[in-house]
């Protein structure tokens, strides 16, 4: 004697109905989980971008200043020539002792604002990044000021023009 066919068909139909309900419940929960994860990562990305790199997003303004800090170069000026992707060729200047060359800039939304200057004094010549967003958007804050003091022994950086730190030498 076996199980009647009608009973087997009824059992199979109940099994398929239960299986469909379980799958539906699982898929509904998976959709909710996927939506939640997507919203979580979008929110996390926005928070990261706002906190970590505000200069990239909103176009912050900075002041850049290069100062001739030589102690005695009255007979031979310090020559500076700067260029940038945004402003193009900014021209050259001959700076006597204590003179400076400065400009204001606004970072672009892509975060790749870059100002390159070439300095020449006597036989010495050196190009350097006067401003570069990845490096300077944080270290020039909170005053949004990037100052360079060029001396006989190298290039000094300050964000307040009080505390100077040697960044690199001429060679």
C-alpha cells in the first residue's frame, strides 16, 4: 500500500506554495537590504567628500605669496616666473630683497589646481609647486594662506608667515 496520489499532489502543492512564500520573503528582504546598503554608501561618500576634501568640492580661495628672503642681494634680484593650468602664464618678476609676488586663487571643482613657479638667482635655478591642491588645501588652512620665503639655503613654507619650515633646498 502506498500513499494515495491525491495526497501526494496535495503535499506537492503545499510544498510549492511554501517555497514561493519563502522565496518572496527572501527577495523582499534582499531588496530592502540592497536599498539600505546603497543609501548608506552614498551618504558615507558625501560625508567623506565634505569632511576630507572641501577644497575639491566648493572652490575655496587661497592666497599665495613668494617672498625674497635673501639677506643681501641688492645687486642681483631673485627672478620668479609662474604659470598655472587655470590662469596660464602669470609672467615674471624681479624681486629685490624683501619684495614679494602674490596672487589669489580659487580651486577648481576637480581638485587639480596647480601653480608652478621657477626661481632664478645667480647660477641657481629651481622650479617648485607654489600651490597644489592635494598638498596645500589642508596645510594652508585655516587662514587659507600659503607663503614661501626664498633664502640662500632653500625654500621655506608657512601658512601664517610667523612659523617658517624649510621645505627643500635649491638643489
